[in-house]
């Protein structure tokens, strides 16, 4: 993509920004109908002409006029038609003014409330697709606002967004979104319910107070009853006045803060909107029917408490406030009441932050696509297989070192007990029994757990360090922390334990499969071919040596050597041999057995077996890299 457009379609106002892939550091706002921030309204005239923006609010002779419809999206599917009409009007303006060219390699990133689920977002996206937009993607407005703040260097408070948890509070005209962002990733926060709380509630209160104080109250209410468009337009004017007042409350304590709206319906009538300290208090604390009899302050505080209760990770170090109402000092105070440990920052220009952030999100996605493409090229090459193959002998040795002692303890000792009790008749039978015992033991969780540390150490010391010579440049080119693709960062015992318990998206399955692969090959090497012959010739000698002094009295020295392995030694004689003798003798021959295992592995690990092990491990490492890449995000701060 060569250009990314961010479309912040709000319930009250909208804005469009764009960012070129090359040559632009900051998105620029595109004026629509000569306004950078334009009213979300459309009117269809008698001749079929489609008007959008402020002109649509008061144009005479409109056959149809709609305003503030997005807030009904989740409750009324008929609103899809209104959104499509307005979106079509915006698209037409962009083409007419040359801000968009047919066939251009571009895409649109459209904002939506964080609370919309996957189905809602897809339904919303389809509206733009059916309207004829270039490829569109739906992104939460709260995330876009934070991206905008980070990329525009607004968050200059020493915070690394990838290292600290952040709570984004986006107060729109109809809804308030709460998004928890940790490690650059966003998690929607559940509150007591869908938070249909926005600045529009305050606009309605201000408008009602102004109408109630007007001498022309009756005529104004008649106009509103007959025209939703005029009521909505007056609410919009109330919003502008409210923002003007709260931008400098001290000044307006000694000056009149008013605005006059000329309502032209049947006959003209004037409405004077007024803001002062008394009305400002009502905007925050008056209980209204639309909030189930609660005030804006009460609902906002309840929602904040719900977010604190539902955060699964660390509490936020930073609270980022955006949206027109966020500039109210009271909002910061409420946040500080619920989150006293957090730093609170308010967006400087909320009317354009979302549209710019959306354009930046497009650029970030493109960087991500290029990053994944480079990683896939690495995976498709032979780099991983080459590294693993060169280091495979170290893995064999590490596995033998980890398993020799436990095999003697968990396989030989039980065999010894069975022979002493007469369940195994002859020493010559031990090899077959021992094969079964080792096979069964190596497939237990206990044996697999013994390999976790040595395999992790081998991966970290011999494989990960080599592989990072290839993954680190990819990360650096895309401004991603190199640890994002570092196997080492996942392979300390503490991190493995965490992932085993938490079963995170990286998961431990590939690591487990790797161990299973190693186990299966070791079983074949130690229990098959010359491996079992080695065990048969070596470990049963422990038993044979233990009984020599006893059986020589019965068989004579010359016959003992050939007959001992086949003879069924009487049970009373076997009982004379103490178990402790066997256990002590096992300790004394551990190094000898380990050396014999080394010799067997060196002899039997032919090229085919090594290729199989290296291939399986390589594929699992590549799968790990792919999973790690899925959870990587381009850092928000460039």
C-alpha cells in the first residue's frame, strides 16, 4: 500500500486523515466540505443530491435528513443505510476534490468503539465495502488515539508504552471506551455493561436548560418535535459551547458564555444557549433518564471501578484521556480517585487524534506485513536446519547426561527387585525386560521433565545465539525489540514454568513436541539394535557380579561364566543379596554406563536418524518463530 487513510466516523463529528508510505512523518487532515472536522449528518434533496456535514443540517427542502445515527448501530440494523449514505457522501467528496484517485494503491482504516465485537466490526466493514471504498479495516478508536499520541510524541513523560500498562479512556459523544494496553497490545475491558455514556448526555442537559430558560420555549419544543434534525443541530451547537466553556472555566466566570442559534422551521425562532458555573455543575451531576436515573459522574465512576476490577494484568501506570469531554478537570479528578497510582494525561487535540491514529495504524500494519514476509523468507530457507544439524551432537550428549542416572535408578532397580523376588527367572531374560522398562520410563512425564532444562540450555547456548544473527537484523529493520524473536527470552526455566502454567499464545507445545521427538529417537537408539545389546552386556553384569561369590560354590569356577546367565538361581540365594548392594554398585558404574551410551549413540545415530531429529526440531523452532511473530506488534513509539 502506498497511502493509508484514517476515517474517524463519529456520532457527532467526523474527520479524515492520510499518511503516505514514503516521505511523510505525520498524517495530514483532509478537509471535507471545507471543514477538517465536519458534522456527521447527511441530507438527500428532492432532486437526489446528497449533502453531508453542516450544510446537511439546515439545507431547506431536504427529502430526507439524518444526524447522529452511529450511536444506534448496535441496536438498530436500519442504521446501516444511514451510515452507508453518509460514507458515500464522504467518498464522493474525496473523489471530487482529488483527495482520492480511482485505482490508487491505498486502504481505509475506519474507527469503531472498543466495545464492538468481531461480528459488529465485520458488519461495519461490509458497509464500506458495499459503498465502494478501497479495502477497509476496522480499528478501535481508543487504540488509534493512543497510537496518535505516541507517534506524535505527545506522551513525553518517559514512558515506554511497550513496558508499561496503559488505560485509554476515550469519551466520545455517545459512548465511552476503556481499553487496556500492555506490551503494545490492546485488551478490551468489560465494565458493568456497554457504556453508553458520552458527551452527548451533557449536550442534551445544556440544550434542555437553555430551552427551559427561553421565552420561546413552546415554539422551540414544537420545532424539535417535528424535526429531529434541528434538535440534533442544536445539540451540536451546545457541544461546541460546552467545549468552549470548559477550555477556560476561569475566564468564563467573569464573562458571558453564550451562543445564539437561529432555528428556521415554519417560522424562524431564536434559541440562546448559555453556559455558567451552575449549568456546568448540572452537566456533571444532574440525574437523567437516559442514564437510568444516574448522573454522568456516577456512571463514569462506576465504569472506572469496573475496569479496575476486570484488569487481569498489572494496574495501569498511565491513564490516557481522549475525546472532547476529557479536557474537563473533573474527569482527571475522577480517574485519580479510582487510580491514585497512575499518571494521567489528556490528549491535546482530540478532534483529529483518532483519524490521524487510524492512518498511522495502516502504516504500522504495512510494516508488520513486511516484517512477517521477511521472517517467512527466513523460515523457508535452510538456515534453521543448518544451525540445528551442526549442533545436534551436543543435544545427544546433553540428553544422555540427563537420563543415564535416572534410567539406572528407575529402570534397573525395579528390574532388580523383580529378579530378587523370582518374577524374572534368568539373568539372560533381563535384556528384554530392561528394554520394556526403559521404553516405558522414557515416555513418562518425569523423564520428559528431566530433558526440559538440558534441551533449553542446548537451544539457548548453541541454537538461539546462532539464530539471532539472522532474526535480530529483521527486528531492527522494523523497529521491533530483538527479543521478540529471541528463543533465549523464552528458554529460561522460570519463563518455561510460566508458560507451562499460563499456556500463553506462544505456548509450550512446540517445546514439548521437541522433547517427545528426542525421547522417541533415544528409545530407538538405547533399546534397539546394538543399543539393547550394549545394555544386555553391561547392566546385567551388575547382577552377575553380585552373585558370583555365591554361585561359585554350586557351579565351580569354570562353569560359572557360561552358565550364570542361563541358570535359574534359587530364590533363597537371591534373597541373600541385599538391595543396598545393588544400589551402591549402580552408583559406581554410572560413568561407565554413560560412556557406553555415548559409544552406542555415536555408533547408531546414523545420518538418517540425525536428519530426522534435526528436521523435526527445526520445524518446531520455525513454528515457535511463527507463533512469536503473531503476537509481535510494531512499537507504538517510533
